C-alpha cells in the first residue's frame, strides 16, 4: 500500500487522497472537482480562485519557446475561468527556474506572462521566484462573481443539448507530429503546431455564453474531450450521447495521412482549450446567437445509466474515460 | 548579456526583470515588492493575494518529512499575511510530484497541508496536481482586508522603534548542524532542529499588532534579519540602526561551541518566520501590550543616508544586504 509509487497509483488516485484529506468547507461554494474554486464573501458575492501549474518536463513539447510556454501557463488558467463565465481580475505567478536558464529565457518568460495577461485583460500583480530542477510556472487567478453566475460542471439535466465551441484533435495530432518527427506538408503542419504552441482560451465566448442564461453546465476541454465529457457526467450525475465527434479538418487530414483514427485524436487528446457546455433545449438558438455562430451541438444529455457514448449505425459505443493522466506512462 | 545564466545573474536580477516586464496596474493597491499583493474591490475593500512556492531540491533540508515540508510551504505563505495583519480566508495548492514518490508520501503531504490549514484557521479549497522532477508545493492564499488595514513595508518614519517578535539564528544554526552533520548535545540539537522542521508563522501576533494601531511598517523575516531590514529600508526610504542583534539562546550556544559568529547566524540566516515591525514611539507600550510581551525593541529608524547599521562601541557598523539568494552558490 504505502509502497505503491505514483507511477502505479496514477494521478486520479493522488487527487482523491488530497481531496479526501483536505475535505470540504462551509465557506467553499465550489471546492475540489470543478474547474475553479469559489469562496463566499460577506457581501453575497463569491471570490473565484484558480491555480494551475505548468511543468517543463511534462507539459512543454519540443520546440516550444519560453514565451509560448509562459503564455500557455496563463491560457490554461484563464480557460477554466472562461468555462465558468468569469473574467479574471488579477493574476499571481510562482516560478521554479533551472539555474542553467539564461537571461534571454527570463525575458521570454516575462514577455509571455505579460502578453497573456494583456491578451485576457488582467494585471499580474505579484509573484515568487525560486530555483528548481524542473521549469515550473504556477499561476493563480482571482476573480469576483455573483453567487448564481458561475456555470458549474454539475448543472446538466436530461434532454439538454451538449455543444462545443471548437473542433478537436489538432493539438494531439500536432503533439504526435512533434514527438514522432513525422514529415508533413507545411499547409498541414502549420495549424497543428499552432494548436500546440499557441492555444487560445475562449474567454470572451465563455463570458457571452454564460451571460446568455442558456447554459446549465460547462467545462473546459483541457484534459481532452472524452475525459471532460466524463467529468460532466460524473458531476451532473447524467449520461451523454454524442451524435458525432467534432474533429478538426487538420486532425482529419493528419489521421488519413498517417493512418490513425481521427476520432481518437479528437476524443483522447488534451491541451485544447475549447468549452464543452450543456444548453437548455429551448434556449439553444439564444446560446448560439451569444456565441456568434461558434457553438455546435454534438449530442444530448441522457440518463446516468446510459453512460457516455457515441451514437453509431450499429448502436451506441461507450466512450472510454481516457485522456492525459500524469504519472502513468 | 542574453547568455548570462541565472547562476551569474542571481535571483534579485531575475525578480527585477519580471517586475519591470509585468509592471504596475491601477487596480493593484499593493503590487510587487511587498509581502503580499492587494487588488481593489468595488466595495472599497481589497483582495489580498499571496503565492509562495516551496521546491524540494533547494528548500527542504535533510531529514525533513513530507508532512513537515508541506506544512512549511503553508507557513511561509501565512507568515507574509501575518506581517500585513491579515487573516487568510482560503488557500489553494498546486503540486509538482516526482513520479517515484510513494502513496505514503502523498498522505504525508496531504496531512501537512490539512494540519497547517487547520493550525491557521482557513480551508484549502482547491488545487492542481502535476508530475515534476522536483518536488514542488506552490501555495496561493486569499484574504479580504480594509484598504487602510494592511501594514506595508513602506510606512516606517524616522524616530520609529524597530522591534521583533522573536530571536534569530536557531534556523540557520540548525541548518548548519544538519548539513555539516555536526555532533551536538540533544538539549541543544532539539531547539535547532525544531526551528528548521517546525517553523511557526506568527499569525495571531501579527493580527493583534496590526489591530493595535501602533505599527507603521512590517515585514516577515523569512529572507533573514539583515535582508528584511534592508527591505524595510528600501521600501520606506529610511535607515535603521540596530542596538543589538536579537540572537536566540540556542544559536548563541551553537556559535560558542562550533566557533562561528552568533550575530552572523542571526543576521544572515533565513527561513525564520518572525515579524519585524516599526512602531510609533509614543505607542510602543500599546504594541507591546497587544503582543502580550512578545515584542522587543532592537533599534530605531534613522535617515535614509545612515543606511542599515549596528551600533557598536567603536561606532556604527554597516549590516550587509546578505541573505539566502536562489541561483547563487
């Protein structure tokens, strides 16, 4: 028991040990298990808190610059607030820096942090610097929200429409291309490497969708489409039936060219920062208008017993709860 | 220039590059350069934000358990809020965990986090788990304060009394003992290792001192007594003259036994979480009462041109701006 290493244990078990130990608090309106945490304030509002750490040895693909790396650390945090419909008010950064980094690397990191904060409209107001064996960029974001304003993972109801703000698979195809050094035409390589190096958080879209009043639940897709659907299913105690997997054009072309399954690239990838939402059926057009067309239905919320599955000609196929999990290799 | 490594650059230069790049914001009542950051809220209050990262390879002395390590990561953050007179409302934790850690290590970390949060009376409401080559515990704290309530580093005025809430040197003597494996009697070894393994943040004391209305400035001493005095001097644009260095009994005994300078242990150590405050001269007895006797004067605030110095029989001696700095070895 006590001798099991994290490699056998897997990330989920680690998270469960921490959650069980740290428990719940009456102060926490939202605790562990959603994209963000939220704490009651005396004035009836809530403080929204988020922290997400980027680690060099596991989260930085080959060829990514320091500027892109630091920007991505911020994007990952902003995306979680975007999914809840909340605008970040201020950010903090704690850095772990290998001693062999050079001055230009620090300028790159600083530039990436500044650029991302500007891109999403909030100031970085403080931080902490440390020496570390592994490049570490830990971002913490702070926001204020009305208590009923947050779109949680737990609000999906049977009959709701499941919809996404983008197509999936480019990041995992891009990562595969980078790691396995596949040759490919530039026309295809560019959108794939863009998806890896310069992901975007859908902050404006998330704010507009939340404000529409049409959403019942929302999650960001950073852990992969399949994983995030399972998280919605767990948190809302519902099932989800997907009619079709929203695969990006680039991922489809990559899959055809390099003989892998396009659906797998889209379902079991990660590091893609789209939003996955559930929408009241009678308000779908409202949500679509709020998203200015950038919202596509992919399925429907079903009873919990149906699980998470993909509709196919020969009957529904279960979608595995797979995605990127740390420690397991 | 761009080829200078962090080892040559030093931590201060790194921090300066980051601060200059991230700049200031009209929203930030307190930005970089104090123990915490603070952001204006619409209701006239401020949100207090703090993040401080503990890194295994540089911040964990030999023999420290996972539980003690995780607790210390929290203590370091709480201490900064204590210095400002603010009670933490909620905490977040981002972890970087080496894959060879064992399940019992995770239980130790979880227990240390839980214990520390309970010790200082706030809930840990969320977090993030990652794989890393270097054990990393990044804590973020959140609090709410009145705008005038924060005791900053910048408020010291000429003639104020400089005072501390504890004696210094036990942690650096303890670390020296651990690293150089010196033999020593148990009676001496115990307070030294306690200072290293189980430091305390002076939260209650900090809250009471701030509430007394007698303080003009405050800083926590985690970067060492000398370093912190220089920080007060820089932030308040004043000088400081110390009448005597407050050396702990254990540090004095260690110094005598192992032939090192007791004053140096106390001045140039670090990882000791006392508070260093400046007090209005006519309110010192008020402050002392608030601290229930645990406040001792060590010197006085002087004009900036006098610098930071120690009064000695043969005239004032400059106190060097030295302390623990990452990257330089």
